[in-house]
C-alpha cells in the first residue's frame, strides 16, 4: 500500500529528535564519568593525608607511652596528679571542664572536645607548660608530620571523688596541608 505524501511530512524530523535525545544521554553519561574520575584522585589524596596525620598521632601515643612508662618505673610519678593540662588561652581550669564555671549547666567553649585540633595546637604553641608531654614534635621519618601530646583529667572538676589514677592521653597528629587527627586514650596508672 502506498502512503499519501502528506503522512511523510508529519514524520519528518522524528529521527532527528531521537538522535538528539540519544546524544544528550551519552553526553550526560560522559560528563558524569569525567566528574567521577576527576574527584577520585582528590579523595584518595585526602585519605592519604588523613592516614599520615593518624600515623603521626599514633607515633605521639607511642612516644608518650614510653615517657610515661619511664617516669612511673623510675618513681618520678606515682599518679597523674599535677600532670594535666588544664589551661586554654592562658586561663586555668577550663580545658578539662565541659561546663563553665564548673558545676553549672553553661557550656564551656574552651572544653577540649569543643575545640578544633588547630585551636589546641596553636594554644599549646602560644602557652607551653610543663603538662605538655610533646609540643609539635616532628616525626623522624617525615618532618612534614608532627604530634602534640598531653594529659587531660577525665574527672569533671569539683567532683566529690577525684581520681588521679586514670587520665585521658590526648594525641593530636598533624600531616601535610594542616591535616589533623586526634586520638583520645583513657590510660591508668600501674598498680
């Protein structure tokens, strides 16, 4: 059967529309692949930097553990009393208290868990004290990485039964491009 001429005129351009839709779909898939392959190296680089910062924090823990072990074995320390870092910004007794002033419900912006790693490291550099076990100590194997380590009292200030036989060992590792990782380890005195 032969179709009339006017029916061909209605179908002209439908093939062109199908080709444009397929090309648009292929373009979208191509752009998605470019975006995924473009971000993959950035993600892997970030993971590598975070791993380096974690390794620095872990090296800080190992070094601090050796120092504390030596102090306890030699009799220089019997407990953690007087070994805590409590100051922030030159103000005493704020770093280890979640509330300010102690025993109130007002949140303390200087509590160590409220501060960023960069804020804590900057404060340790600006206000070094005897409570710092290590202050921005560079790694021997990679001087681009460093660690800062100190003890925090794990008891809330003003509690009825203070216990200086345990503490939080805070280790902050810094890697290249100011990447940081924090380790908080609860440790106890040897009996």
